[in-house]
């Protein structure tokens, strides 16, 4: 018992020394990589049959039909249930749904914050992957966090590099999501 706790004390001491000396643990090699696409069709008053996302919050003076016309949509909040595809074709059979929300969070440029889960239930993948992070939309490649997962992706951790693969005005955008996991089980 005494020997064990001695060891524990020594271990903690080594830890503290490492931390103090600015030692950083090297990132492990990625254990899994996959690229998926999702398609967001925002409701605009005319496309109810096709829309997969809708505004649920808007700043004072704006409405829930169209994105706020000023301040780069600042304050608009949308909820989505978007199809996920293996390639960049809107017509491809979906392999799951991207479910979550985004809101516009900067007045002086286009920027949003994303929180969503990929719910996958196909022959390729079964399980969920949950993401969150800042999305500076005008930057070509943005990294967001993979904060967890279930099923095939149980306890997943890593990053996802997202890029806007296509967009049509305020109604449609397609995100390419390159998921790199550093923890897999
Ligand atoms: C919502 O706002 C847009 C842009 O200001 C406007 O064209 C539209 O008529 C408004 N809709 C409603 C229902 O007020
Ligand atoms: C996944 O798909 C199968 C086959 O269509 C279905 O039986 C099952 O309930 C689905 N699971 C979930 C979690 O949606
Ligand atoms: C649904 O929206 C997508 C993306 O804007 C578009 O390509 C497609 O033609 C639309 N479908 C219908 C039936 O309007
Ligand atoms: C996905 O991201 C990883 C890590 O940044 C990179 O090595 C890989 O080439 C990317 N894959 C694709 C298909 O872009």
C-alpha cells in the first residue's frame, strides 16, 4: 500500500515537472477519416415542400421568413434536419441526417456557430457523430470539433474540416465535411 502511494506521488511529481516545462503530448495518428456532404435548403416562404431548415429566431425588426437583411444576418437562428450524402450530388440517396442548428454571430462579417449531430443509419455507417464550433463562413476551410459519437463512432473525438462546396443565394448551401478522428474504439 505504502509503496503504491509512493509511486503515485512520484508519478504526480513527474507530471507536474512535464507540465511546468511546457511539454506537450504529441497528437496520435488519425485512426479514421471520412468525407461526407450535407445539404441545407432554407425555408424562404415558397419552398415548404423542399426546405430542410427554418429560421426559429430572428433579431428585433426582422422576421422568420427571410434571413435578416442587415448586419450579415446577425441574430438569426436556424434549425435543420438536412440529408447527408456520400458525394456532392443533391439527388444522391441520403445515408443519414444532419440535425442541429446554426446562428449568425458576427455583425461585421458572415460568421456562424454550428452545433449538430450526424445521425447515420445506412449499410455504410450506423451511429452518430456530434460536432460543434465556430464557422467563419468566408474562410475556405474551417475546423470544428468532433465532440463525441455513438454506435460505429462510439466515443469519437477529432476535428472536422468543413468547406462550403456550393451555395445558391440564401436558399441552399452544401457543406463538405472531412472528418478526422484521433480517438476510435
Ligand atoms: C419578412 O421580411 C422580408 C424582408 O424584409 C419581407 O420581404 C417579407 O414580406 C416579410 N414577411 C413577413 C411575413 O412579414
Ligand atoms: C435504422 O434502419 C433500420 C432499417 O431501415 C431500422 O430498422 C432501424 O430502426 C433504424 N435505426 C434507427 C436508430 O433509426
Ligand atoms: C430543392 O432545392 C434544391 C437546392 O436548392 C434544388 O436543387 C432542387 O431543384 C429543389 N427541388 C424542388 C423540387 O424544388
Ligand atoms: C481530410 O483531412 C485530412 C487531415 O487534414 C487530410 O489529410 C486529407 O487529405 C483530407 N481528405 C480529403 C479527401 O480532403
